[in-house]
C-alpha cells in the first residue's frame, strides 16, 4: 500500500513506525502538514518522497492507495470529505468526530462515495485485548455482564487537545472513546447502548473542559460498560480493563505493569515509554510500543481488509456510535442524570432477549449460588420458581 499521511505529529509518527517496520511492504509516500517545516522534517525522517501543505494536493496525489487522517479532531471532517470526494479509501484516527453529527456526516460521505473506510481505534487491537476477545467468544467467562475500562495519564502532548472548540471536549472525548469502544467489543457491538450517566469535572488544569470523567453505559441486554478517564493521573499512563461474566473474569493491564521493570538511581537520558513522567526511580519500559498499543494488529487488519475487499474490525460506523455515546455522556454531565443515547442510525440487533438468565437446580427451584464452606460442606442458595422464596441447603458435608 502507498499511503498518504495527513498529519505529521505524534499519531502520524506512531502510525508510520508501525507501517514501515511491521507491514514492511506498506510505505508512506505522501505526507501533508499545515506547516511546511513540519512536512519537510517528517519527509526527511521517514524517507517520504512527497510532502505538501495543500490538503487537496495530498489526497488527489496519483501515487497513493489509501489516506490516513492523523490530524487534530477539528480537521477530521474536512479531511474525510476530501478523501471521499477524491474516491480514495480513508482511515481516520479516534475520535471520528467532535460529536455524533460530524461523525454521521463523515459516515454518509464515505458510504455515498462507495469508498473503503476504517476507524483507527488502536486499543481494541492490543494483543491482550484480542486474546481476551477470543476467550470470550469461546465461552470462557459466559455472558459478559460488566466491563470496566480505564485510561489515565498526566495529559496529552499537543496544545489543541486542551482547547474545547478544537477537540470537542476534554479527557472524555480524548480517552473515553477508547474505553467505550473497548466495552462495546467485549459486550457485543450488535447490542444497543441505551443510556449513560456521567460525572465530569475540571479538577486540576486551568481549562474550559473536563480533565477527569467517570461514567456508565447501560446496554439493552442489561450489561454495563464503565469508563474512567483522567488527565490528572500522575505516574505515567495507566491502561486497564476488567471484564466480568456469568462464568468468569478477565483482568488486563496494558501499560504500567509491562513485564519489564528497571530501577535507576542515576536516571537515563533516552525515552522510557509514552507518558512516562520521569527517567529516574522505578521505570516500566515497553519493548515494542506500537505492538503493545495495538497499532500493528490494527493496520494488519485494516489494510488486509482493504486488499481483500473485506471489512475491518472497526469502521466509521463504530466511530459514529462511540460519538453518540459520548454526546449522551456530556448531556448527563450537565443534567446530572441518566441520558438516553440518540442513535438514529442503528445497525445492530433489535431482538435482544432481556429476560433473566437462570439456572435450574431442580424442578421447583432456580440456583442462585453454590459455595464451598470452610468446614468442607457445600451450601446452595435457591429461589422457589413459584413463590419466589429464598432458601439455603447444605448438600454435602
């Protein structure tokens, strides 16, 4: 694949590292930046043959097969509409839009133009997440009841993130999009999200939007997705997920505990890991950051789908749903109550079974719980099917 990279900042660097190093047959052949010096530097660093500060020239360049949007949030729609008008496959970084209206317009544009599109949500592609999804699909933990996803760090790299008008929000739109889509994948993307309750606050930084947010998303089948995001966390970047099911639990720690720990009394002069706050004391380096953060498997999936005419795991439609959930979260922050999720475009299931899943103990009772007691006995808690009476029995001693 010959790639046009729209953007020359932090995301573009990670994307290009993944593309050139891992799927080595793919190359960035054109880079666009709003600043000539940034475009030129990126071109020299990554041996990119063409650079420009003209967006239309970039997307219409004859030597490209696919466009990657790695620009600030407020430029996503402009870039995607230009790619669709040029008839070029387009991949867009998260969040798709600053709100669901922007996301819906982008989705409509690529679908009307009939161009391939992929939503670059890297954290659903981390090796641990993909393995956990395999386990869930194989029935390892039963039905998923609750997902808790957490991303926190001391704050983003670039100034535009901190500007509400340019970004569309604060920590919620920056990182909540990750956590919400992670939960959707574990719960099932065909299950409709119904409503959101969210607390958000500006706790530390002198900005107009939130630097900390916590919320819950209720799904039609009764499952809950919980997100925790913060730009106030000190100590690096914390990426963790917990998945609770009727038959088991999965815990994932993606970043702070990487499996490699170094104590440095002297400090080291080079890079440690993304969002690391210090190069002295206990350090937690990451062997292959693009792989650990999901970029490698993400591009393998998306570009392979483009080559074969398939559909990637994440499309613009997923980005639209995430934006709709975040819109409801912002409304909840203002109203201080549960807010419904407005999804005029819904392509999932409408036949979700909302009935209580129960296990029969015998003809007259449902089993609530079976437990091994300290004395070696087994106790069962039962509910009578007709009367609803709750009782317990010791069935073995």
